[in-house]
């Protein structure tokens, strides 16, 4: 018996909810209780009009910023390497001048393309070995290579 009462209440609730949801659309628009108003405070457009300035993107491009920082770091590293190389070259020139003790060379800077010191010579290689003349004569004619496997058969040898 109680299940019949529960079924009736459930059907009544479902039917009334369905009838209310199918109500007219004109009632929904009129049921709004307030109008949309702008947010309080000063807008960006009013600030631009007051203080001037063109519209531009406020957000920064992180990839571009990182690329610029990387380029600056590479330039600084390159300058540091150049300075270190020039310093080493100056020390090398000074050491060469002290070793030779020639005052005329100290007045003239060394040529850019001239070698700074004596370079070690390349090791001497033995001359290429040639077989004796009797081995060259006894070798005979070169063997004939077999024809390639992908070549078509000769026209005269077909059955």
C-alpha cells in the first residue's frame, strides 16, 4: 500500500516539474530581476584617453625575451673569448720576443698570417711499395667478371 502512495507522489512531482519547465519563454525574459551594469572603477579606455598612448599588447612574449637574453649572453661569451685569445697572443708574442732578444722585431708587430713558432714537421712516410718486375709480368691477364644477375638473357641463346 505504501508503495502506491509513493508512486503517486513521484508521478505528481514529475508531472508538475515538467509543466513548469515547459512554461512560456516570454516569462523567462521578464523574470530577470536586475539589469547588467558595467563594472565599477576606471576602464582602460578612459585611462588611455586621459593620459594618451596607443593600444598595444600588454603581455610579454616570454620566448622572445628568453631569445634576447640568450643572444646577449652569447655576445658576452664571445667578447670574453676574444679578450682571452688576444691576451694569450700578447703573452706568446712577449715570450717569443724575450726568447729571441731581437730589438728590431719588438718595433714591428708580427704578420697576421706568419707562423708564431716552429711547427713540428710531418713524419716521413716510406715510398709506396711496387712489386718486382717478374711479379708484375707473371700475373697474367685479369680474370673476366661474370655478367650481372639482373641482365636480360642474350637473344641468340634462347630455346
